[in-house]
C-alpha cells in the first residue's frame, strides 16, 4: 500500500480542483453524467467494510495507441494534476478498504492481450482478479462465458452517477449488465470525437461566429461543407487535388469519420435496437441511408482529402480535421492555432449534438475470480472516487486548460463530452459495422449506393444478432 498521508493527498487534490477554473455546462441530451467538482456524495460502502491488507490484482492492456488513458493507474506522483489525481484515487481506495491494488500490464496489442486473457481463464488461472481490455474483445469473451456480470458483483451500484448509468444501460442485455464505462478508466472520455479547426485558416477566411452557430444549434454538416469548400486552395497550381494543396476537410484517421457522421446524426441505435425484453432487434431508419449518401458524396468532393490512411493535422494545411480528444496531446507543439468543435448535426431540426466515443475499455471480473466481494468493493470505490477527483482533473485541467488555445474551445469540449454516445452496432458487430469494413467497402469503394451495401449485409447482420441473443439468453440462464 502506498505510504503517503491521505490528508495531505486530499488537500493537494482539493487545491488542484480549485485551480481548474470555471467551466460551462449546456442543456443538451447527455450520455455522461455531471462531472463538475462538487461536494462528494456520501461514501457508498459500509462504514466498517475492510479487507485486512488483501491484494486485488488488475491485468490491463498497455494499449499502444492510447496508453496514456487505457492504463488504470500510475506508479508515482509527479506534480501533474491528472497523474496525481490517478495516484491519489488509488491511494484513497487502498486506505478506505485496507487493500493493496496491483496493476500488471500485458501486451500492447489488443488482439495479443485478448488471446492471453482467454488462455489464462480457460486454464483456470487465478493470478488476476480483474481484467481491462477493449470493448469488442470483452463482449466476445463474455459470450464465451469468461466474465461475471458486473451487476452481479457485491457492493456495485450501477445506478449511481459515478458508474455513468446512461452509458451503462445501453450495454445491458436481457436486463443483465456485464459491461460498464467506469469513471476511473479514461478511454471512453479521451476517445470522444470532435472536429478540430485550423484557427489561422479560419481567421484568413473571416469565419466569425462559428461558436455561436454551435451554441444556437446550427452547426451542421451543411455548414461544414460550405466552409470546407470555400477553404480549398490549389496551392501548387497543377489543377488536381493532392497533398500540395490546402483542403477544407481531412478525416484524421480516414476510415473512422463515417461513424462520426452516423452517430452525429443521432443514429447510434440504428441497426441494433432493444426490444421489451432487452434483447437486440435489427432495424434501420430511412435517415441512415440519407446520412451515408451525404457522407459518401462529401468525401468525394475536391475540397476533401480522403486518403484511406488519413493525414495528421499538421501534415497538410486544411480547415477542418476529424479526430478524438486524446489527439490533443500531440497538438501542444502545433505552429498554428486550433479550435475544437463538436461533431456537426445532420440538420438543424435535430434535438442535440451527438459525439461518438469508441474503443471503450471495460474493467471486469472473470469467472475465475475467487475474490468477488473484494473486487466488487474495489470497483465501486474506484469509480466513486474517480468521479469526484479524477474526472474533474482530466476535463477541467487537462482538456479545458492545458490542451486548448482559446476559452471557447473549453466550452465546445464540454458539449462534446456531454453528448458522447456509442454505436452499439460498431461495438457488438465490428466486423460488419465497424469503421474498417464499411469504410473500405462503401465509402472508399466504387459503389455510391448506400442501399446496396446495407442490403448486401442485411442477412449476415440479422443472423449475427439472432446468434448473439441466443448466446446471451443461454449465458444468463446458466448464471442465474
């Protein structure tokens, strides 16, 4: 257990929270719950609950593409607000429960880590009490009977705000909740998507009032296209769009941006709906066809650079750049100013902005766990304490102060986080509806009809949903 005065640790955290400054909230449809620094809720665990020095062993993916946020804990304090908030969150839980938390890092490639998890659990290895890995891998592992429903763990209250109940309820199946987006793993927050705008180009174009467009609910794909088209410049004079030009829009990772448009249009439940028994039903709205056609047409315009691998924000001049909030860690040295905007609406009639999050990391106890009471208490305490200390440190200090170039961007980040949501089809059926497959076969393909792609995978989609429902029903019956 870490040896540090808990009173001192809490005093440092309180000082850090006060230094974060004022943030702005918005009346929008939200998936996340309020994470402003507020008075702590009463400690949710029994006052006398203690585990007499027991150890809870975490095994986590040292994810190569987002290790700053995929790993749950840090090893020491270093004076950085976020780092120390992570450190003191763990310290508080250890002190509160009389336990020691140990996190071991596994392979940095999720496929390799998934294979290792499966090997350990199938061998009935009890070395690790809790595993953390990417959503779609954990979904499959659950369907193979390898993990306990988080809702079945002692002491865990998934209705509490610190468990993100709006997000959690989306992942329920058959009224069981296996998967949760905890407050102490920051991946789902850092993987929230946004639009980054080159402020220098915007100033040259005299794009005044774009923040007011967002506030007024008028930031739409039509507006993005209008500004992006005006921003295109044939800088090398060869009359052909290439990397020597200035573009209006560059999808940051190429293959990810189509899902942002679908989720941004409020279609995160398209393809996979829930029935009255909390199982999945295949259903598509007419709007899905319209959104895919809109995005296909847009990314094939001259003013959009649509190379399959995407480009970095700094690689070629462009007005709008599609990416995720964690990308801002690499923007500290940008030679131009930038602003942050939420993912646009499909049209002004939409009730809210919706910003996609993806590659969420789930933290769960395996069926081989021999310490379910300890694990449940540790997960509850960690999520509770992270919600009051860790999230404000990440949002109010790291995102809204250290990584932005203007005050308005801090407000826009709050809108993006308050409206983050996840596409169930992308998480549960990545091979059919994830960014790679649809992007390669439709957006980058020669076929410009969204109906043809959707129709071509309809039977596969319906079959996979039926198989998933049956698997979950059998699993839930076995674990009753």
